[in-house]
C-alpha cells in the first residue's frame, strides 16, 4: 500500500489478536494501519500484510496521521495501565468525533471511567468485547461493543463485516448499550466459559475416575455428544484433545499435561461482580475456585497421603452411566447460562444499560468460545419473553431440566460416593434446588443474626421488622 494513502482504521497493539484482526479487516475491504512499540511485531505485521492494503506506522502520531476522518482506532493492548497510557498519548492527536475502541479484556468499570474521562474532548469511546481467540480474530470473532452510542454508526459496517456469522447469516456483532455494557457482557461470557469448561472437565473426570475409561474411548464419547444437543465448540475441541497422542511418549497427550490451570482474571471479575450485585452464580465461582485449587499441586500431592476418601468400585451399567453424565452435563450447562444471564440482568437494573438479552445470545451463537447449539434456544427464549425472570423458568428449559435433573442427581451422588471432585456440577444442582424451593432455611439464619447482633427479622404473618430478646 502507498504510504501516502489514508487508512480506514488504525490498530494499536500487533500481538496475535491485533495482527489477525488487521488481516480480517483488510480481507473484508478495509485499509488498515498498525502500530506496536515492538519493532519485531511491526516487522511481522509488514511481512504478513505484504501486498495488502495495510501499512505499519513507526509512531502513534504517524498512525493517526494516516487515518481517514473521523479517525477510528482499535486498541489491542493488555488491560489496565497500558490502556490508560495509550489513551493519554492519543488524546492530543485526536479530535472531536474520532473513535477509540478498546478491544481487550478490560474490567467494565474501567471502560465506564475512560468514557466519562473523554467526554469533554468529544472523542467517542467504545469498549468492545472480542471473543474467539486467535482463529476467531482472523476468520470471524463474536464482538460485543458498547459505550458512546454516537460511535456505533461509524464502526458498525467494519465490525459487522469481520464478525462471525450464525447459521441464519446474522453477524455476531451488535451494540450492547452505553458505558461499560460491552465489556460487562464479555466478562459474563468469560464467566460462563469458565463454568462450561469446568463442567466438561468434570464429565471427563467422572468417566476416567469412576469408570476407568481411557482417553481414546472418551474422545469418541465427546465426538458423539457433539453431534447432538450438546454440540458446541468446547465439546468439539475436547474430543480432539482426547484423541491426540504425545509425540514423545506415545501416551495420550492429555495424560502428560500437568494438572494446574491458569486464569487471566475475567472469571474472578464475574464472580466478584455477582457478589457486589447480590446475584447467585455458584457454578461460575466454583469454576474459578477449581482453577485455584488446581494450582496448589504440591499441597494436593502431600494431602493425598494423609486425607482419606472412599475406596469404591463402580458396579452399575457403564453405558447407562455415560448417558447420565451426558444429561447431567446438559443440565449443569443450562444452570451456568442461567446464572450468567441473571448476572447481566442485575447489572442492567443497576446501570440502566438496556441490555438486549436475545441479541446477546444471538451474537454468542458463532465465533466465540462458548458458541453452542444451546444458544439458539436461549435466543428464542428471550425473544419470546424479554423480561424472563430466569432461564430456568422458560417453558422449554424447564422441560429439559425436568427430563435431566434426576440424572444430574445421580451423577452428583456417584461423584460424592466415589470421591471424584466435581464442584461445578454439584453447585449447579444446588443452584437448581435452591431456586425451585418455595422455602429455604434462611429463617433460621435470620434468627441467628438477630440472636447475636439484634439484626431483626421479618415475620410470615404480619409486616414489619422484629427483634427478640433471646437470652435472660
């Protein structure tokens, strides 16, 4: 591309995601300028975009100077201080009406703060959730933009052009709402992702620990499941992972991978937000805790020699139990999605974003990590009932839970009796049972609070707040 020509969009941060998004934009007809502090990344960008409508800038000033007005910039830099630093450097280079899009995994409250901080300048700020990983960035991600609504008409054509397409052809990119709405939706996506991954891992663990199944046998099970109602990206890659041998040992590769999981913080943010908003999301939280306990590898190895568990062999019908695991996996997934949408509903009430729940499910149908056949049913549920109190009370999902809840119980019982840790599946069942209970033991809990702290309680037979003198 001729250096004198102007570009449609500039990308700051040319790591894997930034570079692949640039290639995606260029393939869809947009001229792209890129900048990175790393000379190595700039060189990689030049090599991968050779002969294309793209150029690498040597500074932010050069990047901005090479953009059409109104200028549109996509930041693909690490969340936190780096974003603030780039915004600070860009402010004197930009004018009112220019658009800055943060495409990183940013905490939604930071997005709200930055948007407010730029309002006086006239610069339009957008926080866009981007899901799909390296492949999605290149071939079509799921995009969840939110922020200053005036920016949407300026960025909608290019973002929807590069987004994944659902089976009905709809782009997996729509406006989420003002402020930090886009990044909040992405945070919840990641919380559900944590839960979904953990539930799948527990299904694998039960087949291995309780039934003694090998990786190849389990791969075939997940591949079969991926052809039915559990069809999803995560179930599909699980089948692939379990089928892969280790080139060095010939063993299943999964068996030689150390059992310590890492995390980048979005699942933790989702759990913290749930606590702040008073929303019940135990399956998401337990998925986060499962990763933290996995990191305590040395402690677990030492504890295994001291702490006793059951010594029990499975004596039932193996094929029937595998089928129960499948239905339990489906039920637990539904509970995890229900928790995620409840969290978004509470945030929507708190921040008045006007979140479009059916649209959120729609943009998650392709491109993102949690893409699954189930999401079309979720989209339909919220399209029928936009004010749906909880996904579990939609007539379709209530019927699925009625058919699978007993299997979920049997699987949880088997996990407990055989000493196989399955915290996410167990918490999903507890969530379901608590939500369907017209009465819970919180009456005793409130009496305890009144006993030791005079916190008062309410009565079932008349209105008001009451306190009892419990002693003396």
